[in-house]
C-alpha cells in the first residue's frame, strides 16, 4: 500500500523531544518494510513562535509563510536524521521531487512547499499526486469533533465524514464559535478532489498510526471519499 502520513509539528517535536522523534522514526521504518510511505511534517509551536517574532518586526504575510515553511523543513530534517539511511537525504521542495524519491524506494520526508498553503494541504496534494491509498493526519486531537473537546463537555466526535461534510463543518465555524476542526478549509477541498481515504487520529502516541495501518482500528475520524462524480465545491 502507498500511504502519506501528515504529522502535526506539535506531536512530532513537543519541546524538541528526542524520544518522540525516535518513536516516530521507528514506526515509519516499520511501515516502510511493507508499504511505500511519504511523510509531511508540520511546523508546530516553534513555527508559531518564529512567525509571531517576524510579525512583531513587520514581516509581511508571504515572508511569514516562508518562515513557517523553513521550520517545517527543519522538523523534516530532524526526522530524516532519526530515520537514518532509509530516508531521503533532504526534504524535497516539490511534489515531483517527492514522487521521484518514492519511486527510487526512499522514505520521503518533506515539509511545506509554497506560501499560503499549510502542510495539511501539502499532504492532500501529495496523496493525490502519488496515488496514495491512505492519508493519515496525526494531530493533537483524536479526530474531528463538533466542538473543542478540551473546553466543551458536550463535544461530539465524528466517526465518519465525507469530504463534502467536512467542508460544510468547517464553513459552519464562523456561525458556531465552539466548532473545532483540525483540518483547514483548503485541505478539505483538496480531499474532495483527491478521492483518497483519510483518517484523523491522535498522534501523541506514534503506535496509534501503526495500529491503524495494520488493523484498520483507531480512535478518530475516517473521511470517506465522495462519489467520483461529486463536484468540487
């Protein structure tokens, strides 16, 4: 199976934890024995801190995006170092380069690619580009909820959604301030087009990913592709 794993920076490098990086490297290396795998790393807390510092000194939004992209690539390099020689030497800067490395048999690890696009969106585009069968978002929350599960006792988890339903949920955020969705609107729209089965799970424990791939069992949300003729909203 060919899969794309998108790892939130906050769960990959919490306070630059060596143990978490090594745990993720172990899971990815294990999966790579039987699957083709691409990994996209987010920027996490460090990216937000650098972006805040850049904004404070007057950097424009494109410059801030570039700063965030640089941090995602630093996180990718950390993970590449933890994986070792089975991984690509450096984070690809394009989908073409990532696909080329995947075809050569490398474990692909990359960060962001261009301004105005989150690494969540990069993961969805990459999944479409390499014809992935499964896209996994390892986030700081166990799936998609109707509200912020950390602050709302009545937050309802979604076991399954279509990309169209996910788009509608995100659009409702403006009218329901309690809504909490770990995937942005642009990414949800890309998932409509990609037609790749997607799961959102808690990435705090990397073993959750291994279990999900091996057994199909996980705590989180499964995003089931719409029918092929479902128009892109």
